[in-house]
């Protein structure tokens, strides 16, 4: 099972998200063939009432093992109401050292 699949599975189990994207962005960096850089978009009722930092800490807590294997994780966590009114694109910047 790939790192991306592990991330997907763990987040589905922990947060029962209404929307989840796990995007491998390693191709945008020097380690193109690896699973080193990810962007995660997760929308869950679990985050209702949490501050952004608390939601991120909850995700990092679930992904402790995977965090030992990857270089970067860009997190976008939302409550369902926030997500339904969300209209920004979440494009990641290019790597400076590529």
C-alpha cells in the first residue's frame, strides 16, 4: 500500500469526511519519483468547533507514522459549512529547489 493510500485510509477512518483529497505533489519537487510531498483537503463534522490549529493537530496525530516518511504535508481542513461556502483554488506553489 502506498503512503497516499495509508493517508487516505487513516483519515477516512478517523474523521469520516464528507470530502477528502490526498494529492501527491512530489512531481513538483526534486524528489519527483517519491512520495515525499502531499496536499490533503479534508472536510469533516469532527472539525466543527475546533480552531484551525486544533484541526491540524488532530490530523497530524492520526498521521504520526506517515509524517516520519514524508517531507511535507499541506493541510486544508474544513467544517462542512466552511467547505460549502469555499470558493478559492488551493494551488500549491512550485518548489524553489526543483
